[in-house]
């Protein structure tokens, strides 16, 4: 979905397909028909943006065979879908029964991570619509924090230098620009924007920047305006932003609150949990189950790395970090210039929500994703962006006018 910022730039909105367990090309195309097309139809838009997740084998196959990438691009166009961003954080097996810390492997000390990311960049260059200036790829923030040594740090930064060189070579070869954003995440080597400003200050910022996840901001108790100011001060561009909300509770000492939180302690994904002391110190545990078992202070608020759907609050006494999300949107696109052009709704947790809150089959999931995107689209309009999507009768807004010629994006 496309929006026009007041500075004249195009802002793209997509949903991330890592919510779907599709790792082969056949399954990826099947998910277009099972989910993406129904989402587009529910929104009543002619073109829907996807933040595509390509697992290792699919990315390798497409990168090695340009004709297969061209075929995939044709499949997207036929269905009214477009891709300007890829999520290359999960390497493979993202929907195994137990993922937890395996999602951070291989990390940026391993050449397999470099090869995979460059494959994704090459594929994205072949999928980008002709009128789009650049593509973005998100990746992990070096790796999990333990074990991490000075030697591992140096090895990771050396591979990131190779990544920048590879992206520059791709641009020279294909004439397309692809940038990579490293995504600070609780528990990783780089958890916060302040750490990112220090750790990545020497990277080539023409090609490498930050992917800002608004759930991660909230879990670490970061304020969006201050976080963006920190990144700007370090010269780190926001390559893409992921729109998400964290789980929040104000009274984790109450039995009723802890019982409600326990329904979110599930075995597949890691749910890092943080609290902030009165002096501002942020402390935490690596998973919600450990926090509930006593590894985290019961006094003060807790924030949990569990992506809550944008449009639907959890049942009381639980809450979501909506103010961080709306504050981030205002900071990113509410000003006189757009500080990011690629926005991706990344609620990969739909299928691990507590019983009774999960969507009912493919239709239910499509309805939930469409509702999130409609919420995000309305939030962008409220921030002053022009809706260019001609949302029809099934959408929440309709703009008259031709849709065949989409607005082009400046390559400046």
C-alpha cells in the first residue's frame, strides 16, 4: 500500500509474511492465494504490499536462477501484490515447534548469514517494481549476546563490511539499490538504539542502517523521539520500520495479572521480559516463563516481547504498548520529512496467541491481518499522509480517480 508524505516521498506499507510457515517456492506462491489476495480484497485495494520472508533455500534458488525470480515477480503482479522489503532475520525453520534462540543462528560471525543476506538482496532487486527507488532487507543485530567476545564482534563487523561491498556491487550490476537494516532486539548484542549508535557507527551508511521495531523499542522502555534523535546523531539511517506492539502489565505482583500473563508463555518463540526501576535502570529475563517463575522483580511495570495485533488490545488486566507505536509513527512520518519509507506490520505471533484469541483458519487470519493494515493505514492518514490506495467498498476509505498508473517514487 502506498502513501504520499507531505515532503513528496512515497511511504510503503506492507505486512510481513513470516507469519506464514512457507519455505519452498510452491508454498510461498500458495500463501499468496490463501492469505495475501484475501487480505487485499478485504481492504478493497488494487495493490497490496508484502514484506516477504524467504527462507534460506528459497532465497538461494531464486538468487541462482534469475528466471525464477522473474517468474515470482510475475506471480506477484498477477495477484495485485508488490514487494519493496524482505525480512531476512529468520534464516529457516521459523515455524518449528520450538524456535526460541535458534532464530539468531547463524549470526553475523558466520559467512552463511552473509551469503543468505546477499541472496535476499539480489532477489529483492529482481522483485522491485520499476517505479520504486530502493528496496530494504532487515536482519538480526549481529547475534545473541552470549557468548560474544571482542573477536566475534570484529568478525561480525568484517562480514558487514563485505555486505556493504556486495550491495554496492549489486547496484553496479543491476542498477537497483538495496539497503539492509540491522534490527536491535532485547537480549541481543545490540538491544537499543543507543547501543546501535555506538556499535554500528563505522558501517557504510549508504548501504547499512537500522530496522526499527516498535515492539522492541517499547520492551526496552525507549522513547521514540529520543531514539530517533540518537540514531540521527550517529548518522544511522532508518532503512525500514516494523510496526508492532508489546504486551504490558502495570502490576505483575497481582495473582490475577500473573495468571493472565501465563497464557502468553508459549513454547515456540522467545518472549524477553523487561522492567524499569524507579531510577530508570532496565532489567530483564530472556523469557516470560522465567519472569513468572521469579527471575524478575514483581514490583514495577513489565513489558513482554510478544507482538500484539495492532488493532486489538488484550483482555484486561493486560495491556499493549500502543503509545510507543503511535509515538514512533508520529516521529517517523508525522514531521515535515519522512524519516523512513518502508513500514512493515510484523505480527508473526497470531498462531501462538492464547486459546480463544487465535484466528479461526485462513479466513480468520486474513481478516486479522487486513484489520491491522486498515488500522495502520488510518494512522498514516491521521499523521498527514495522503492515501494513494483507492480503497474500495470493502476498505475503510475510498479515493476516486484512476488506479492504473501508480505514483512513481523519486530515485533521488
